[in-house]
C-alpha cells in the first residue's frame, strides 16, 4: 500500500550500513526488550485486540447513531488526535454522516468551550470521555460542564445511557464514576500510551460512531503489522523512513521535518503525526521538530522560506495516488481567466503536476531534501495501514536517536506549575 520515492533526497542514503543496528532495534521492538518496553503493547495489538470489547464498541456506536445527533469526544493529546485525524481524513471536512462529531477537552479556552456549549443547547448529544486517569485538567473541566448540561437537558437516567468512558481497566476517577452511575466503560490498555492508542477503543468508538468501517481499519493495521514485522532494512519501508529521518538529523544537520500533504482533510492527520514524533523523540535537548504544511495553500505563505530560507528543514510528502473523487474542469467561452488550457483535465491531474513542480523547485533548485510517501488510495483499510506504518517508524527512529520512545517527562512540568498557580491541594510549593 505504501511506496517510498527517495529520488528527491538530494543525497542518497546507504541503507545497508544500518543493517546491524536496525536488526538489533527491531528485536527490541518485537521482543519488547527495549527501553520503555512496558508501553509496547501497540506493536501486536492489531492481531491480539479483545474481540468481545470490539463488538461492544460496534454496538455502542450503533446505539449512538440511532439515538443522538452529536457525539462530543472529550480528550486531549493521544486521547483525541487519532480519532479526529481518522474521521476527518475519511469523512472530509463537510461530512454527510448522520452523527456529528465534536471535540472538547483539548483546550481551556473559554471562547471555544462556551461556543460549543451554546451549540449543544436543545440538541440530542452523547459524550465519550477519554482519559487514562480521569483527572487530566482540560478533559475533566470539559466533561464536568458537558455532564452537567446533559443531565439538565435529558435528565439523570437518560444521561447514563448517553455517556461512555474510555479509561484505565481497573482504577481512576472515570472508573469510579462509571461504576457509580452505570456508564458503559471501555479500556485503554495499560501497555499502550496515548499517542499509540488509535487502534484501541480510544480511536475506534468515535470513528465507528462517525460511520467509519473499523473492521477495515483494523484489517489494514494488521496487514501493516505483518509487513513491518521484518528486520530487513532493504525491504522494510517503515524502517527506511526512520533511517532517512536519522540521517537528516545527524548527518545533514536538519532540525525540522515538514509533513507535507495536498489535502486539507489531512491537517488533523498531520497533527496526530506531530504528537507521535514530538513526544517520542523530543528528549534530552535533541530530536527533529515535526511541523506540517498543506500545499498548495502554504506554498503562498511558507513556500518562499522553504525554497530560499534557512536550510534547516527537509520535507516528507504524503501523496494519495488514486483519489476517491475528482472534479473535471470545464471550458469557458470568454476564457478571461486564461484557464481553457486546462479544459477536460481533472483536479487530481492539476494537483499531481503542482506536486511534481514543487518537488523539482524545492529539491533540485532549492537543495531541500524531499521524501515522497505514496499511498495507493485513502480508505479505512489503507489509513489503518498508514498509521501503523508511522508508529513502527517512530519507534525505530527514536531508538536510533538513543531515546525512550514511550515516555514524555517534559509534559509534566507545565502541569505542576499550573497546579501551583491555581492553588491545587498538594502543589503549594
């Protein structure tokens, strides 16, 4: 499903020189013996996930589709980015799916939260709260507000059927709340961190409620697991991508990787990718900064810098070869816009030529290395495959850089400062 084009890298990479190191790290991942191995449960999850819980997820999604107009997903970071990325990538930015998916719990901005609450007044809405601990500040604030509003609009008993929680298997605030009020509960496995959790109920329930075929999604992930459970650097595209990133950082002295797509509906996929790589690699004052652009839009804003600015970055382009829909350009008798030379062409043809022209400009003229990742088509199956590809590549890339891919010690510092400033008990000093 995936093809790497290294033609525009400027300098070609000797993958063979990495063979021994890649094989060693592959066994760390496969045997779960590398640093942070307690959080390697995602590696085999597309093959070992709980079939009974999966069936419960499908039933819960069907119930939501039958009884509600809106599902509000409460979560932050890995607790919402994967689901949002998949829903927008597959359903687009103006979907015709029956259930509208709205995201809260990822910000404390009063303007956003008050606007969402106002929008929900009088609507039939359900809540899926996603949090390992149940006490994540942004998510807990949103859930408290939403729960209060839901009870006020629908009543205590009806609200119990409208709320699902995805959390720890045995303990935490959401577990206690679910037990007390009878909310249906789904599990975020102990050995899977948030940014690797899209194949669990964290991603699957919102996706299924949005009408996405989650069986196809998991089938694609399983195909990627089978493909990339392979130590051979000559044939493993996920590991080749990791090695390219490592070379760009250590030998080409690049500090930024730009995720490039040509589809606005892939903006949230880029956000998911940014968290995946930033939290996995950004440690010890090292690592590539993952950033993203959407072309051709951003060619008219950042294009000048990429072409001719500081040589601090390289680009990784994700391109879908066979779009599901297309638009044919018509002719015009007056031709005042000068576009009749495009008459009969499709927008996918125009986009393809824009990509080729940009690759030549940035790589051949500007000297900016470019890697192209071709995805044959974009559907639930191929997206599951692609997201697993990125996760496997990320683990290899972080280990190549000598860091634990599965912790995020820096994230806790702002929380402690915030708790102190807000006067939370236990954080007085």
